[in-house]
């Protein structure tokens, strides 16, 4: 059985450098790892280490010289003791044990939290000598529900951008995302198991010049964070301000991030989970590969993109046959239906958004249902401050598509009133969602059995003009 070894350091901030003292250490840690952990624990710039308080516990994960891995927690000492600024509690995980957790350090941490006879050191606790301990993994597979949540926020472009930065950059800062451990868990599951140890991370402002983390959750409003980004040329991005436009065009040669983009865009998480599971049992192995992990991801990305494209094409063909030659989801009233009572959870198109299913048009359209594809933009969740206005614009846009001139005029006024209060990125993201909706209406064929349908010409073009205004 593999055991987790432990080490606890007390670190005191001096004028020139931090001084670390070993308080307790178990005997199974390799000598070279001890030196690495001690150096690393004292290398944090503790003057601003705990400025960022919105990212939960201060955790970190990275490899050690022996081939093992360290998962640790930094514990601030408030108020600071005379000789201690913070504590560093490090867990040394054998590579074989991490492999049993599918090389996912967050899964390791989740099981650790369930262990009743273990807890990270707290300054208020009575001190006792550390002992090695065992941790038995519970069999589990990739988390479909987690992918669903990340599909809502940070969304398709957010996950693809973070994946790309993990591959291309030595270190990346990000802020204003979903709960950081959920995001890291989902990000790790976007990579093949053998490559997951490459994703070193820290939560909170844990900058170490000697051991840069690949991905770090920080507070980008902190002046010190911005200074670090400038001094060390570290890429950073804010999920809320992330530009959603042209990711596919600008990253056509980044095949693994492009795969993640396509998977989230098409909502085919089962495809990604299946392919990554197949890699675990195939002859493929990152350790035995003669190419770098970046080239390996390019090769796998090209292969899986081809398979995903074939799957999507096949699925579209089946839909076309089922709809008598009309591909996609019908945008028009269907025979034998009334109101807005149909279950729309199966619709995962990204051309409009779900608020059109609220039912505002029920009376005026004589109980006929308008089917609109469910959106990947999730505007109401992304911009809760503007939810009331978005719902109003949803209703006005739908009415205007059916020739209501009063609604068209009201839509223009409502959008202009909201747009002046938005940033350029927010305006672009919201207008893009509505433009996609109208473009869908313009390109759908008519159903001759139903005269009451969205009008393609003047009404749709006028709506386009409204949302294309800047």
C-alpha cells in the first residue's frame, strides 16, 4: 500500500528572504524532495500572499524531483506570531497513488476532506507529530454534471481559453470565475489522464518565482498581482470580460483547445469522456511517447476533432431525415401542440436563447408554440443584473419577428437604454446572442402548412440593425 507522507513548516518573513523551520516531518520523504519542499515553502512572497481572500483555501500542487507530487496548504497566522508569518502543510503523494485518483489532485483533495482522522494544521490546534497515512480512492469517472455547470459559466470560450493557456503558457492568472476548485476539477478532466500532472496550480495569490504554477486563481484587482503580471510577463484574463468572439478562427491551429471548444459548443461531453477513457486502456501513453506533451495533444486533438466532426455530420443527417428534409430544430409552430408545454431540455443549439420559451406569446399566437433552440450563451445567468431587461428584450424580439411594429420600436429603445450602461465586451456578447437568433430565423426554410411564422425579410433585418448598432 502506498502512503501519503507529511511535512509541516513554519515560515518567518525577514527583510531579505523568508526563513522556514521544519516543525514535523515523516520519515518516508526523499531527501531531494525535502530540500525542494523547504525551498518552495519559504519562497512565497508572504507580504501579499493572503491578500486574495475570495478563492477559498490556499492550496497548491506541483511535482517533486523524486517523481512524487506535493499537495499542500498555506495557513496564515493572524495575528502573526513573533516568529511565524504562515505555515506550510505539505502532503507528498506517491505517483502510483495519484494515478489511482486518475492523476486528478482535486479528486485526491475531495477524498481527503472525507477522511475523519485527518485535517490540515491550524495555528489554534495543539501540535502533535505527523504520521504517514493511507487514502483509498473511490472508483469514479469524469463528472458530466460538472461539465454541464461549466457550460453555463465560464462557458465554451472560457473553458477553451483556459485550456489553451495551460498548454501554451508557463503560468496563467485568472479571476472572477466559478468556484475555483470546481473550475480546476473540470479543467483537469479536459486533459488525458497521463498529462494531468502537467497542470500544476495554486488557489489564491501563491506566486513563487522558483516554482511557477501553470494555472493560478488570483484577484486581478490587487496592485501586487498586476505588478507580478507586468514584471514576469504572465498572461491573465478575467472570465467576465473575456471576449467570446472569433475563438475558433483565432485558434484554428491549436487543436486540443479547439477540440474542447467544439465539445462545449456542441454539448457533447459524453464524447470527450468516452475518448479520454479509451486512452486510459489503449497503447497510448504520454510517458512512452517520444514527442512533447504539446505535440501529443496536437495529434490527439486532430484525431478526435475528425471523429467529432463525423459524429456531428451523422447526427445532423439523422435529424434531417426525421424532419422530412429540414435539418436542425424547427422554429415554427408544430401540429398537435399548444402553448409552451414541451420539454426543451433536449435542445442544445447555440443560435438563440432559452428565454424565448417563457410563454409571453401564448395568447397572441393562438396557442401555437414557437420552438427556439436552447442557447449556450445563458445570458440571464451571465448577466443577472440585467435579467429583467433581457427577459423584456426576449419578448419584444419574438413579437417583432412576428411583425409587431410596436414591439420593434420598443425593442430598439430598450436595447439602447441597456447598451449605454454596458462595457464593450458585454455589449458584444449580448448583441451576438440576439444576432445569432435572427440569423437562424433568416436561414430556416418556411413550412407551407403554417402561414403564421417569423417573417424573414424586413422585420428580421430591422432587428439585426438594432443589435448591430454600437
